[in-house]
């Protein structure tokens, strides 16, 4: 099993659980204050981006069902 698990929540956030760090586009590390589980916003409505604050309720519709990607291009 991987040390980090990302769960795509139906109608909600991306839940990240495990050993990870989150960095911005310049490589600066977000201070997670010891958290090993966070939710990342997928809807763009959060006031705490990139983290989910629940603002998506009623605005994000996505039934999260796993599927296989096409083969990687060479």
C-alpha cells in the first residue's frame, strides 16, 4: 500500500491521507501543522484555497467512480 492515499470524494474535495507535503508553484511548502489528512478544493469556491472549506455544497456534481486511463503515450 502507498504511503499517501488520495480519495476523490463524490461531489466534494480531494482527500489526501498519509505522508505528504503540499507546495505552491514556487516550491514554498504549506505549513500543515502536523496534519496527516487534508481536503483540497476542486470547485474553486473555497475561501481557504487550495484547501476545502465546504463551499462546494450544492455547486459541485461529480460521481467519483474509478476508471483506467488510456495507455501512456511513448
